[in-house]
């Protein structure tokens, strides 16, 4: 069984600020599980990851997500 750290990381070099990421893409980038990303995509769980619910799917605006992670890292 693979762990999040065994998966290749998302190549963010080609992402534009207005790109929307899927749960799996965010999980790959953060080296976390998709379940962890889903759990932190609402404001009931810290650290909160900014996201938008579109129908039954959740999307993460790349610019806001990158800014939030940088904030959490103190950058």
C-alpha cells in the first residue's frame, strides 16, 4: 500500500494563479491523504485550506491555497 510520501509531488511550475486543483492534486502537493485534504477544506478543521464546492466536487484555487500554505509556513 502506498503512502502519500510515495506518490510523486504535483509539479506546480506550470500552474497559473487562476487554476483550480482537485482534492487529489492538493493531496499530492502537500504529501497528505485525500481524506486529510477533504477534512481541512471546511472551516471546522485547522489548518483550513481554502476551497470552493462546485456541485458534489471540491476545488482549490491555486493562488489562495499557495498563499495559505506560505502563511502557515511563516513565509
